[in-house]
C-alpha cells in the first residue's frame, strides 16, 4: 500500500515537471549552435562580473527636510593666514542678533612667514586642482563623502626649513561657536573692542602703508570637523593689488547629516560667492579694508545616506541576465537558421537548368527529367 502511494506521488511529481528532459538521441548539435553558445556564455560571464562590481559599489542618497533645530550653536572652524603682523589685525564675528564673539574665545594668533615652502606649495596646488575638478564634476563630492575619516587632512604640513626670516604674517586658526543665524566673520585692521552700539576696531594706530590683506585660506568649515572632507574655500589664495582692498565671501550654509558605512556625523555644507574691490572713497567705492565672510544659514537640512544594493536584488538581476541572454541568443539562432535555409534553398533551385527532352512525335519537352534509381547508375 505504501509503495502504491509512493508511486502515485512520484507520478504526480513527474506530471508537474516544468523542465522535461529530451533524450540525447533526439538532440541534434551543430557548429553554429556551438558558436552561439560560446558567445552566450562569454556574454553571461562578462555581464555577471560587471553586475558584481555594481553590487559591491555604493551610492549616496540625498533627502531634504526643514531644519527645526534653532537653539543649538554653530561651530566655525578657521585657519586663515593674513600677510600682516598679528598686532595689526583683529578677527571677530557679529551676527544679526548683535552678538559679538570675541576672538579670545577660540582663535589663536600665530606669527608666521607668508611665503610657503615647496612642500606646502605642492599641497596647495593639489587642493586647487581638486577644487577645480569639483566645480566641473559634482559627482566627485560623493567620493569625498565616502572617504571621510580615511582621507588625509587638508591642513598644511609644518615648515621644514628653519628660516631665520622674521614673521611677516599672522595665522589665525581655531574655532568659534555662534548662534544659528546669519552673521559676519571678518578680519580687519586693529583689535576689536565692544561698545553698546556694536563694536569697533582700533585702526587709528596702524599706518595705511602697512595694510596688506593678501591671505590664504587653508581651512574653513562649519559644524563638526571631519578629516578628509574638502570644503569649497580650502586652498584659496588671494593677493591684494592695493593697500585698501576688501575681500568678500558670501556663504550659504546648509546643515547636513552624513551617514555612511564608516561614520555618522552632523556637519554643514556650504556654497560661496567671491567679490573683491579696492576701497576708494573719492571714486565712490566705500567700505572698510579687510576680509569679510558673510554667512547665512539655510532653512533646509540635507540627509546624505550611503546605500547598497540588496542581495536579493542582485540575485534577481543576475537571473534576468542569464535567462535573458539564453532566450535572446536562442531566438536569434533560430531566426538565423531560418533565413539561411531560405537563402540556400533558392540557391539550389536556381542551380538546376531546364533541359529539352525529344519526344517520339518530333516535339520537345522543357520539363526536368525525372531522376530514377536506374538513371543514377
């Protein structure tokens, strides 16, 4: 009884077989079929390798939402070198709420030599080249996001030459915490002093001949300091053509949450527009000589997430490649054989010429003679 049930079950499973097997004696192979099979297997192998490379790669997904955090502080990371002595310049921040952040809270004034060493010049040229490529190919920013915390720092290496030249510039570096409102970070002549109506700089004791706001921005960023991230102003160098010259940078800061397989951090991206002009009151060009960075905080927040192709999607795409190539090559092979048989059949029919056969009554017949078994001997 059990054997009968097993036999019925086995017969039922055979009837459900969607892949019937053809006996090998009924299968006919051909050279054309082998060639097409070889091409199909090669194409499958190539596309499988390419699909595996796509599966291993990741991409960045951008999502936008309204930034609802208005109470936290914004960190500004600064590393700027100005071609003036430290006692002649002062840096501070003044926001729209008339709140001044004193430079002593986080900025360091370091006397340095403005001229770079050959090694430092090489790094600066590299940064400028990367900046130019980023402006042309925005997709490179995704590569920089992926390499965060793995790339080298963008800070200039320390000087290796023990030059006896006296410092002629001032390196202002460090960080500040400001309110998340629009503000103005500026470096101008004289130290800043607060007063009830705002603030002022003690510039009366500095000669106009010593004004030189040629500067180099080695690093400027907002938010958490992430090594390996290259910001839009890193490596910027401006040479003043006049003593009374104003350099302006209009910056739009966008809060950004970065989530990759390596890090998860809250930082800020920004875009910048640059302007510079010579201060000449007689010609109607008014203002104050110095470096002014006016920043504004965007109300949108960007979430950048690194994503990866799911394994099940990779299997589906792989099965589609294999099945699609087999089906397509089979159809093309069948169509090719059909066309070839039609062409060869017409060629063979055209090779037979009509012959005249004499008849007993003196007439001729133009029909093809019948080929009999006796006529072949």
